[in-house]
């Protein structure tokens, strides 16, 4: 083994208490692939921040029912609700993003009543606001902007939407903008903008073939609904783009901290690595990586190989079956810990300056505030990927 290979790697440790205690930290964004514990991490950080004196709000996206219950709430909706049972001088509110209601609020706030009515009752709008790709991510950014502008909280913690790619949260405003600025939308908008008889001339001359094909494909009523929606939305959309740009700049500001959350598995760690690179490209302030559900062997001095050999010896002699089973269980745990550590080492090799915090696997799901409090303690324990983990892989 070379001297370099034998040298133990020093990995910077993520100090989350320092981040939430800093009054200059106004926004924490928890991001990562689906199923890695982003929502629980966001809720635990919110509770810990509140109990350390901050006025915090957690914006979650489709949390499990047990998480709402863990905060003592029978329901979460688009309105921030006070969480009871917080210890200390701070306070905690929690809410769940309702993307359609958020979209409706934007229309109602930025259009006159008649135009708002036209948009809100339009079938195409109802479909777009409920299911268009990227709408949920865009509305999460809209809601973040609303919360920040309100000034009611000094810390906002965002749980980004679960999606195939964690990058959707950053891409959504541009993607929705491209859709509404696209060639098809401009064609549909042109007749309405022309107005009066000239609109019919334009429709017949420049749009007739397209309209005819689309009418066959979509039906006359759908095409009419689409045109009505586009013409009504035209007066409102400028505000969409301005606010999206403002929120994007807010995410780049020094008071924002991105916390990438991952599980110690190959796909999740690759996604985390990709997201760290994308944040760097977009000049977004990265705080560090949280690795959830990390397994550690309680007796690391006994390697997997020695444990397996001892179990085989006992089994061959037909002795101590229970001891052999325990040894095999230990060997499996050691092998799992080694695999997880290798996946984390791949990340560290690619991103040696990114601070890391590890949260050990829990024996049961979080179901109350005490469970969230415990997760917060583990997040703040400053347990990084150090020499202990390196020895486990031996």
C-alpha cells in the first residue's frame, strides 16, 4: 500500500448548530433524492432551531402522516400552523405546500377580479396548476418567496419536493418560463393580442394549418380553453418571472444554506455528488452533506472475516448455534457498514472540502416531538466521516 493510500483522510465535519444559531442564516434548504430523510431532517432542524431561540417555519412537501403527527398536528396545509410543545424561547410553525392553492393565490393577487375568475375557472389552468411537470417545484419556490417577504420568521427551512432529480427544484422556474414563452404559446397568444377582425385574419392566414391540426388532435373546446387561458395569463406572467428571479437570487444570498441529504447508498450518494456540483455551478451556498441511516458495528475490533470464520468453526463442530448466529449477524453488520463507508468515501474523494455529518440508523420511525428532538441532537453531534469509519471498512 502506498503512503498516500495508507494515510487516513481528514473530512471536515458539518456543524449544524453553528448554522442555525447564526442570526444571519435566514433560509435552510434541505435537498437530495427521494426517500433519504429530507423531510425528517428539515423538521428536526426546525425544532432544534426553535428550541435554541429562533422563530422558525418548516415548509414541507407531502410529508408522511406520522411526521405531521410527530409535530402534534392533525393536519398540515398551505397555512403555517404553530407547533405546541416547543421547549425554550423560540417558536416553530409547520406547513405543507398545496401547489394548486399557491398557484391560485398568485393569480388572485396579481390579476383583477374578472381576469382572475377567467383563469381560475379555465379547464387548462386547472390541469396546469395540478399536474404540469415542474409546477410543484415552482410553487415551492413561490411559497418560499412569500414566507421570506412576510418577515414573520427569522428562519425558514424548506424540504424540497421529492422528484426523480433533486435538480428540479432549481430548474422549475426556468422550465415553466420556457413553456409559457414557447413557440406554441406565442402562436396561441397572437390571435388574442391582434384583437377584433384582424385576429380572425391572423388565425386564418398564419395559424389556420396549426389550428386545424391541433383541433383534430385536441378538439375545438380544448383549443379554445388553451387560447383563453394563455391570453388571460399573459397579463399575469411577467410577475411570475420577476418573483422567480428574486427567489433565485435569495437562494444565492449569504443568508441561505443548502444542506444536501443522502442515504449511504450508491444511487443516493451519486445524486448528492451531482447536486453538490450543480450548486457550485449556480453559486449556491452549500453548508454540507447529511448522511442519514448510517449503520455502525458495535464491536468493530472483530472483523467480518474473523466473525464469519468463527461462526463456521462453531457450526462445523455442531456447537453453540446461538453464538454462531450472533457472529454471522455481526459479520453482516460489519459488511453493511463497510459498503456504506465505501459509498461515502467515493463522495469524499470527489468533494474533499464538503463538510459531512452522519446520523446513525434508528431502530424505529420518528412519531413524536421527542423523536424529532433526538434526530436534531444526532444532526448536531458533529459525527463526521472520520477515522472510526475508516477502520470499520477493514
